[in-house]
C-alpha cells in the first residue's frame, strides 16, 4: 500500500501530478530526479488533497469531503428513482390505457417508485 506521495506538480493548492510510493526513500529518490516534495498520503481521495507549497505539506480537506458526501447521499434517491421508473414508452402506454379503461396504472406505478425511493 502506498503511504507516501511524491508531489511533482501542483497548481492553485491542488495536486496536478504525483506518484505514490510504499517506501519514503523511493519517494525521495523520485523527487530528486523529477522535483517536487514528499508527503504522507493524507487520504485515498485526491480530489480533497490540499497542497501547501511553502511548507511542503499535503492535507485532506475533510470539511469539503464531508459536505460532498452529505450532498451525494441527499441526492442518491434521484438516481434510484430514475432507474426504477418504467421506460417512457411503457409509461405512455399506461397513461393511454388509464384514459381508455378508467384505471390508475400509471399513477400507481409512479407512486410505488416514489414510496420505494423516498426523499431523505
């Protein structure tokens, strides 16, 4: 498992190019050849790595990661519903038969998807 990161390029406090290493000495050797600095890997989620070039550190932005996780969970029901809804052609057929036969097949199908996948 890679514990060290050789940060080769960064821009606007974000990592642009890096190489992971299991051994710090290997990361140091990489930096000698390609430049940059070595830091311990702060997390597995590169999107939330923050570079402090002056101090040559790499940290994990937990606050932003947690906010993004909450947003993902809060919106997961939308994708679940999208997958669960019948195809548009099937829905149109249900609506047609509901009008002709006086049934509520389409309304019932949509209500079931919504009840099976509620908003948080």
